[in-house]
């Protein structure tokens, strides 16, 4: 993790690794792109402790994927 701390590193995780963020109310999310998309991908930016340090986390919600999952 020390290497990651010195670089702009991005990674993706399943919602199962951050269940407290996975339960965030969709009312606080915003569309990723401005426009008239029927089902825009939504995002929520937060900070949480991961790997012993406070880090920025961006949680996304894709309505099409959510429907398929249900």
C-alpha cells in the first residue's frame, strides 16, 4: 500500500467490501454526466478509512446493472 499512497492509484471493489457505503441513499448521488440519459449512472463521493488511512471513495450506481442484479 505504500506504493499506492505515493501514486494516483484507482481500484474497483465489489459493494461487499464496503457495505456501509453500499447502503447509501440514492438521494445523495448525482449523475456522472450532464444530459438527458434515461438511466444515468450515478455517483457519490465520500471519505472513509481503508488500509489504515482516510481515503477518497467514489461509489457508483448503474440503474441498468441494478435491474439485472435484482
